[in-house]
C-alpha cells in the first residue's frame, strides 16, 4: 500500500472497516511511514476528539490510537497465521486424497 492508498483508507480504518490483508497492508505502511502515521493521528484526533467532546468525557486520544493500532496489528497477525495453517491443512488433505486414490487404483 502506498501513501495515497493509505491516506484514503484512514477514515475506513477509524470506522473499523478495514479487514484482512488490506488492514495488514495499512498497518505495515503506517508503521513505516511517518507522514501517514501523522495524518492518521490528526484524522483520529479530530474524529474521536469531536465524539468525546460531544459526550463531555475525559479521554487520552493518542493512547487510544496507539492501543487500537497495537490491538489490530496483533489480531491481523493471528488471522494471517490461521489462514496459513488452514492452507497447510488443506494441502495435507488433498495429498491424502491423492495418495488414497493411487492406492485404490494400483490394487
């Protein structure tokens, strides 16, 4: 994901609408690009700050953003690992079916 795509995706990230590989690409880019991380912080602070002001509550928006990035990063990595395990298990199942078919045919 490049800077333009990342900056277009920021509102969707704030609304929790990014998932899977798109979320992982977004998180990876934001971690490595100071400009996009700063833009994310600004948009998050404005969006969430307005919400908190309307509720008249106290808040730590920067801490909230960091917690959200950390939590989603971990969740995304777990999801990617689960998908990898699923592909490995599917491959093993397919190989087992092929082996059984070969055994039946050769008997």
